C-alpha cells in the first residue's frame, strides 16, 4: 500500500519528481498509485474534468504509474491531446518544469507547440538543449533568440552549432553574441571562429581578459555558495561587488543561478537586463527577495514583468500591494490587482501620497463605488 504524503496528498509513483498537490483534492485519487486501476485509467484517457494545465501534469504523473496499461495509455493520450488543451497549457509558466520538458520531447515534431514550449520560461534548459540537436531551422531561430537560455546553459549553443539543419548565418550570429558575452567553449569550432572574427587571430583560444568566472568567485567567497550563510561584512561585500563588476555577462548569469542571496543582491542591480532577469528567475530566489524587488521603484521593467506575470508570487498580498505602489508597473496590471483588494486596502491606497496619482485616483473611485449605498428606485 502506498503511503500518503502530508496534507492527505497521495505519494507520487516511484520516479515521479512531484506529488499531486497541484490537482483539486477530490481528483487526486486519479493519479494515486494506491487507487484502483480503473480510476487511474480514467485520467490516463483524459476522461477526468481537469483544466488543460492540470491535465498535462496528471498525464505526466501517470507515465510513472506502476500499471503498464495505465502508463501506455497516458503516453498515447499525451501525444494526441487536442489544441483546446495544448494551446493554453504549454504556454502556462505555472506548469511543473519536468512536465513542460516531457511535452517538449513528445511534441518536438509539431513545430507550433514546440515553439510555445521553447518560449515558455519554465521549460527546463536541458529539454531545450536536447531539441536543439536536430530541430528545424525555424525552431533553431526561436531557440537562438533566447539569449538568457544560451548563456545559462552552454549545451544549447553547443547543440545548435552541431545541428546540420541550422544555417551558418544563425550559428555565426549566436556565436558572436556568446563571445561578446564572455562564453569561451573551446570545444566548439564556431566559437573559435567568432573570437577570431571579433578580436583577431590572437584571441583564437580565449578572448582578451575574460574576467573572473562564477566558479572562481564562489571559491574566493565560500559563503556566497551557501544559502544559509551569515550576512557578509561590509568590506567583503564591497570586494565581492568589485569582482562581480569584472565578470562577463555569461559568468554573472551563472553566478545568479549558483550563488546565494548575497550574490543575487549584488547582481539584481546589474545594468544588463539578462543578468537581472537571471536573478529573479533563479530557482533559489526567496519570497523576501521577490517582495524587495517588487517594492524597489528603480527596479528594471523586465524584472517587474517576471514578478507580476507569476501567479504564485502574486497570490501574496504583500507582493501585490508592492506592485500596485510601484510606478513602473503598467496601469493595466495595477487595475487587475486593484479589483482583488478589500475596501480597507482601497481606502488606504486612496490616501497614500507615495502611490502613483492614477492608482490613488482609481483606488478612491473603486472604494466609493463599493461603499456608497445604492439609490432606491
């Protein structure tokens, strides 16, 4: 008998990287390995009333099911899902990354869906790298345009360069960008050619003064690799900032992914948007850091966009309130959030002089509309 996880969430099938917590409680039985096979088979045949995104997650879980029939049915159903399900689900950044990676592998021949999955920021870099090996020229162009992925995961560039379908113009363009950003990759001939093209023959093996690598910085400042490390003393923090300034864009992005809160705090202020976005998309980012970024009126637009587009983060009322008060957040986004606020919060916003005038005015109108008694006919 399979034991249940905390909060009455069934334990996942062996090998599945997450449990059924994302599903409505009354429907979790359909992916529970301890439930009767007919119940699981219903979900494997997509006969259970689930949202498109939840349907993808359930089918993925069932590909790990202990019953071979359920596994085979789930795989077949996943490969043949209609557009009304795939069209929205593969775009959803809240879907679990392993699910998106699985569907990218499954649908890579269906270019429209593959492109949506490549453009979904939550799709794992490893899955995109795998597709880059033999994808079409059109999909390769979409992959090549995602500069953050290219610098964050070197195998994407490596596989694009080895893909016979990719035109030389695209690999030249992508390699030029990568070299300018500080990637070296001595095993990729096109990168060597790009270095010579940009810096001359003397740069064949390495660009001039590439600066410190993320690994070197993590070795110099051992506490920067530990998430629970004590705050740095001011002198050391200044030295770290000076070292970071000398790093290439590619190495800063690696440090944003591997470093701790101290490193992210330095990098979030970087003037390069790829670096700042790499910080906010770090798998190690904390709720406190997200709130701090949402509150910061000097924060880069691209970072704020990641925050207000994330449904999980905007469930936090403090984050929502910070975004509403931030003048750099578009008014259309602010209005959507204001509609979810309570009367008391709208009243406070209408009187807050630190809130943008348009937001203050809208909050006042919404508060009056909610609290003014309706006139009798």
